[in-house]
């Protein structure tokens, strides 16, 4: 479909529908504006935060899977 056809099709729509088309285009611009590189940079910034790794030396958190199973048994009445 050519751009001229698209413009003509939009022009044929009622004003309410034309506004919806404009809003949808704005949504698509936002959705597809970002790239994978930006997402990666956000991860890198987070990895430098001081709270990352604050519990790495805690011995009581080594068996987190067993702890979670015990909590489920106690709180939810789970048997497995």
C-alpha cells in the first residue's frame, strides 16, 4: 500500500476515527522507538547499584529452595 493511498483512506474516515489513527501511530512510535542496546545499558546501570549483591555472604540463604518449600508447606498447606 502506498503512502498516498493510506493518507486518502485516513482522510475518508470520520474525525473520531482519524484521531484514533493518530493515537495508534503515536503508540507504535513509542513501542518501536527503543532498541536492544538501550535495554542493555539499563541493565548495566542497575548492575552498578550498591544494593546488588548485599546478601551474597549470608550463609542462611544458601538453601533458598528448601526454605521456599517449607514456607509453602506452612502457609499454603502444600505437601510437596
